[in-house]
C-alpha cells in the first residue's frame, strides 16, 4: 500500500487511493473532504432510490426524501407523470414542502408565497407587477428537477446527472433480487409506506451501515443475544464459519448475503403452515408456477437474503432501508416495512411483528449494530493505524453465471464490491 | 363505571401503582417489572400517531407477554451490546388522569405524561417525552398491566437507541 500523503500530493482531487481490493483507509470515514466529494460524485451522479410507486398511486400524491443531503419531492402530477423536484424555492431557497408524505396539487413557499404546481412549474410570482418581463420569465423559475427519473418494479430512482448508465444497466444483477422481493405478493405488488416507517440514526459514517447490511461475519457476535435461544436453533447456523450460505459481489457495487442454502425449505414450510399461507401459496402458483412460487417463498417468506443496491438502498427481510448521509460522522436511516398487497391480514401482521423483533431503534438486532458503528467511529480517531482490512475470503472466490464473485456468507466480497464501485466514482 | 367518576382514592391508587412501575424500571428491576403484566398483557410503542392498528401498521415495539419476557432476558444477557453497559434512566410520570375506574372485571384506564431521561457512558442524555396510557386489571394482588401504550412525542426523530424500556 502506498502512503496516502504521497498519492494525495500527486492527485489532489482523487480519493480512490483510499480503498483497494484489500483495505479501506480510515480517512474514507472521517475526512469531511471525502464526505463532500461523496455527495457530489456518488449521490450527485448515480441512480439513487427516492420512493416507491405504491406511495404515489393517485395524481397529487407526494413523498419527500433526500438525494445525498439534497431535499427532494417525488410527486405524481395530474397527467400521472412522476417528477423528482428539488425541494428548494427558486426565489430565496426555502424548502417548499415540509411533510414526509401527502397529497397536494401545489407547493407554496411560505416565505414570499411563490406557488408551484406539483409538476414543478411556477404559476407566477406573487405581486407580479414588481417583476419586469425583461428580467423575469416565469418558465425559468420552475422547481429544479432531477434530469433522469426511472423505475424498476415500482422502485423509483433519480439521477442528478443528465447522462450516464440507464437504471437497468445500473441495477444489473440486483434486479433478480428485487424481483424475488416483490414476487412474494400474490399479484406481485408490494405496499410501501402504508404500514408506516421506522427511523434511527447514529454518530458515524454512512458507509458503516452500507457495509453492515451485507456483512455476514458479524451476526453471531453482535446479535448472539437475539439469535442464540440456547436450544441450538437454526439462527446461529446461518452465519457461522461452516454455514452453507454465500456472500456475493453482484457487480456495479451491489452485493448480497444469501442464506437460502442454509435455510432450504424452512421458510416455505413455515409460511404455508401459517393462517392464510396455503391460499397465498396457491395464488402464487397461479401467477408464477409451482417452481417459482416455492422459490419466492423460500427466499422471502422469512429472511433469505440481504441486498445492497449501491450506494444507499438495502432490501432486507420485509424492509426497504434507505441510508441518508448527514455529516461525515452522522447518518440517519428510514426503514419502510412492506406489506404484500392481497395477502391476508395475518400474513402481513406476522411480517410486521417479525420485523419489529429485530429492526428499528428498539429492535433486538439493529441497535447493536448502531452501537458498533458508534464504537468504530470512536476508534477511527486513532491515526497511527490507517487501514481497515478487507481480506476475508479474498482467495476463495467462485465466479457466478452472471459474473458474480461468490464467497462464503461470512466473507468480505460484499464490502469489496461496494468499495470497488466507490473508488470508481470517487476517482474524479 | 362509577357514575360519579374517579374518586381521590382511585387516583391515589393508580398513581401509587404507576410510581411503583416507574421505580422498578429506573432501578433496572426488569424481572419484577415484566411480572406486572398480565399473561395477556401488551407493551406497545407505536410508530405513528392517530389510531395505530398493529395488524396494519409497524410499531417500534409491540410485545405480548412472551415476547416481552424474551426482550427482558435479552436486555439482561450481557450480550445485548446496545445495553452494555446498560442505560441509566430516571423518569417523571405526571398529569396522571384516571380515565375510567371500571368495576369488577372491567379494567381501569389511566393516562399520564411520561418523560424518560436516559444515558449511557459515551452518550449524551436523551430526553424522551411521551404520553402513556395504561389499561390496568384489578387482581387480588392489586393492579396488573393489561396494556401499556407509550406514544412518543417525537415520532419522526432518528433515535439512536430505544432498547431500554419506557
């Protein structure tokens, strides 16, 4: 490894020297200049998840979120088109929408009364006679919009770059797992937002959660109190050194933990045995055929995989998890537990109880991760140890049929996947 | 329901119970606290205002008695790192209102403003304001909790740790 100071001297605007296929440098987590560059080069360019179409079924429906730290409104206008608007009045820059979700035909800035249609266009400035036509054309003052918006299986993404890879190209192999996630619903429709959401945050860098959501090495340590019932159940076998589970670098920064080889048909048997489960299975067979129906239940009837979609989206168990970078050492997270449209109330209630058991700020698992992130960020203050190794499983990689790099479920293929893409984006 | 509404004695009895419950939590006597719940008791921290329905809406905590027992055991296992070292709390239970006194097998309902102050080493003290409601069963051993609902004032807040009990 080359000393970072040398490289920095020759490469002022580059940060890709902070990672290699073997390690990450501490500055990637603590340097505000890195964080600022991440906002511009990663969040300012790549496809970022902003909403799910099930939150925006009717004209006028909107949700708000962030692309990096930039506040956005995702709105469906009267012509049913989706718009990703920058939540920033084109006059004095105040945010024009204060709610996380709702229905509105217009967004009015409270500061000086400028009012925008939900497609972003400005109706007219207030007290319009004060503006001269020579200086002011109303069409120049629409809310700014993300130049590219696209959706896959209802997952709406926006890119602040006018050109670049398509969403389909960006998602690549991740689409397979988004399909599995959605296909568990009897008609293939998940409901996002209807069940509400959980929120939590931590005093640490955003990448710690991005890494951790696909880290199969930590559960038997951090989450032992949750997983180990003292009766030798399956839970402690999912992520131990002899597990059959796999971890994968899916390409393009996306990554997967796959517990299905360990789980076998456990979820399928449990799911079909639950009230309403067999009827649900039969609906899936009608739509997908028996083989695919079994596959989706085995996968997502419980927690069959953890998916990271670069840079800040994760699909885990029933949840859509969105990681919001706030400062180099502050991160906030929204969890949207999904319901299955057309599933029985018992099925959906059981999904919610299962989710609450582990996730959210009072869950049996997630707060332990947050405690680790806090400890990591504290430890990163040590300057004499510069690198965090990513060596686990480096020499036990299989090539998958779609170019995936596959290792043991406890290996660090997912983290290497994430940081390879990170370095590509951060190179300039 | 007592046609004259709650009496001073009703209020006094409810307050004594709620203060006892608060003292158990602040003392970390979680095994004693969980036994205040009836076998069909529920401890509920909703994630939304309005009329949350646990069948359709995610909660922060929705524990029946078996889950609550598991939670209490985990929190005290020494391997729940979000509680290692454990939270120290002190809490205020105030503005206690007896909503209905019930009679016989009918439960007492009460509400209060609950403010929990919580700290752990290396963290700043959290102030957690909430409105709590209790449904209390009358038993030969005094009140038992049939349902405790803690409606957090700050539901949009990005909490770092709510693993301690409210």
